[in-house]
């Protein structure tokens, strides 16, 4: 009886497979839905189980403060205003439920936080993350099995989903970086002429990403660095080629890579200039004078002075004083000396800024004096870093080493810690009191959510250093496979190297300009994970089937090239 039942089910399965195979469009839709559903499962679970997380007071200011220095210059303006759309919709839904009038457009200047609005914001972030992740996986691999494996690997990783569940600019930055990486991959996969649409999409993505976090300007160098690496590899291959035919082929590829590099440089520079022009335009619109905030951000880096012995601290401050001719900068450094000489355990950067501005550059409301103050802070950065002292380099090296040893659960746990910030600073986040995350709860209950769910605890022992080792092994394997199968993988290998390199550079820049925080490792993790994903997908495609995007036939290319 069991044998007969099994045979019936087997026949039904075979019949179902034949029907699906006869309809390729239906098969494509089915496999797409499966992969996207796998990516969506963690989001559905978090939205139904975990209350929205918050990037402490930073996230609060980004979504509640009106147009001004904080929401344009201190934080990237894009998230500060895009996030208010779902907040408005959520508030409008609550108004309709209560038969009240819809909120006016002034809501976007002074938003009102509600559970519905924050939920819509977080849900939209999860959906955007799933779309961006699916886009990357779909471009990386064509085979369903490979896409399914990659989707599962992304779904079991809590890093991206935890940030998607958090109110803060890093979330939008993370999503845009995924789009940048995928669009860049599509450009790399073009063997000859790259459509203008791809360059445009890449440029827009980079521009928007810079408007989310200023340090993302580094990503403008992704494609220029890639094509520079490709050009270098082609040039080396040309010189070491044993015969005329491969030498001529590598020379052709070198010329093409060089041309693409020049276009990529032009696009990258345009993105940075456009982002800067956008900030200046916004400042002009609200009658705010534009100024760089790198000096204010650098004050965070100086927190390490509190832990230094008195002699080393005074030596560092003396050297910084000698490195500048500005009387204003020397005044700020003198105030810093007095600040840390008083034995300050927890240095409040905002309070120091107000005291310094009020005592050294009065009156506080004078626009010219404010510009003078920020100019002094920016020049102070050069005084400390040009040339860098051994003490400063040691602090940077310590933070960089810490970033390589941190694990994904530690980064995720940091988001629960920043959410706890509210309970000790209720007065600076007043609208949060009525939200479900904080209502009738305490700090221990918030962190208990992190400890009680095993999803956030894995992978426990995967440090960035270990991930970097995995990436290096995959890169070596990819190069070996392309050599054995006589395929051209220089473009993809260079792109993978550029992604990982820029991730490390962003981490290094953060260590130079700010004291270490686990959240700063997100771009480094993200770009490395993207790089591993791309290499794994390419390797599997090579092993199972040809990969047209990187498997270019040299004889055919040479045959179409005039001698």
C-alpha cells in the first residue's frame, strides 16, 4: 500500500515538473519568489517579534529636527527627510482611524513619532534591504541553486537585518551601498561598451549615498580603482605573454580598461561635486552658511586623550600647537588641555563645543563667529594629523585592530545598547516615551531581547579577520579556476579586490577621524560580504556552466579586431 502511494506521489511530482518545464516564464517567477521569500523571512520575524531599534539620540535627531545644521551638515540630509515619508503615512493612518483631519505638510518640518509611523519606516527599510539583496544575488548568479544558497547565507546573517530594523542613517547607507555594488558589478560584466544607463544609475546611487553619510564619498573611487587594477593586470600580462596573439589581446583589453577608468574617474568626481553642491543648495535654501563638520567629528577621536598619561597627552597637545600658526586653533587646543587636565572621565563633546564657542568666539549667535569657530576646528584636524604623531598613530592602530577582531553578534548587540540610551537620557528623546520600544519597559528588558534570541548570536566566532581570510581564499580559487579553464576573470577579480579594499579604507578613515564604535564596521563588513558573494557565485557558475559575462573568447575577439 505504501509502495502504491509513493508511486502515485512520484508520478504527480514528475507531471508537475513537466508542466513547469513547459512554461519557462512560470518557472522563472517561481524561483524568483522562492529566493525573495527566503530573504524576506528574517524581516517578517523581526517585524513581528522585535520592537524597532534606535541609533540613540542620533537617530532621534535625524527624524525629528527641522532643516538646519544638524539635519544637513552634521548628518547626511537624505535619510533625515526620506524617513519622514513613512512617519507621515503612519501618523495619517492613525488620524483616519480616529476620524481626525490629516496632518499638514508642516509635519515634515516638525514630525510626530507614532508606533504606526515608526513601524512603516522600519518595514520599508526591511523591504528595501530585501530588494537590494535580491538584486545583488540575481546579478551575481544565474542558476537557481546558487541563488538559493546565497539567499540562505544572507538570511541567516543578522547584521543587515538588524540595521534594517533600526532608526538611523546607517540603514539607508547600507541599502544604497548594496545598489552601488550591484550596479558596479553590472558595469564590470560588460565586455565592451557600457550603456550610458548603467553609468547614470551608478552615479545617482553614489550621489545619494554621499547625501546619506558624508564618508561614503570614498565609494566614488570604486570603479576607478577597479579599472586601475584591471589596467595594471593587463599591462603585466602583455609584457609576460609568450606569443603575439595573447599579447595583442591583452593590449586591446588594457586600452579598453584605461578608457573605462577615465570615464569612471569623471563619474566619481561628478558625484562628489554634485553632493557638495546639493548640500550648499540646501544650506542656501534655509539661510544657513555651509561649513565642513570634519573638525567637530574629530573631537570624538580626541576622547582617547583622557586615557593617556599626563606626559604623553601634553606632548601630543604641544606638537599640535607647534603644527599650526592659527591663534584660534591654539586657543582651542589650550581649552582641550584644560578640559582633560581636570580629570574628565566621560567627555561630553557637545558640551565642550558649546563652552568653547561661547568662551573663545562670542557672541554665540553671530554667523561670522560661528564660521570662524568651525574653521578653527577644521584646522585643528590638520594640526593633529599633519604630520601624525606616534601617539595618534598608536590610537588609530589600536582601533583598527579592534575592528578586525569584532564579530557580527557584537555589532548587532551594539544596536540594542544604543536603543538602551533612551532610558538614561529621556530628556533628549521626549517623543520616544510613547513608543512601543520604550513604553512600560526598561533597559534590561531591551537588552534581554538580544540575549534571548539565538538568531542574533550567530555566527559567534566569525571575526572580520576570518572573513577576510575566506575572501582571500575564494579570490585565489577563482583565479586558479579561470586559469585552468582559460577564462578571463581579471575584471571580476579586480572588482572584488576594490570592494574589500574600500571597505578597509572606510574603516581606517573612521579610526582616524573618530573614536571606535562597532557601527563603524558596517561598511567594511558589507563590502567584504558582497565581495565574497560575488566570488562564490562566479566560482559556482564556472563549475556548473559557462559565465558569459566574464567568459570572453579571445580568438573571436581578436578576429573582430582590425590588425
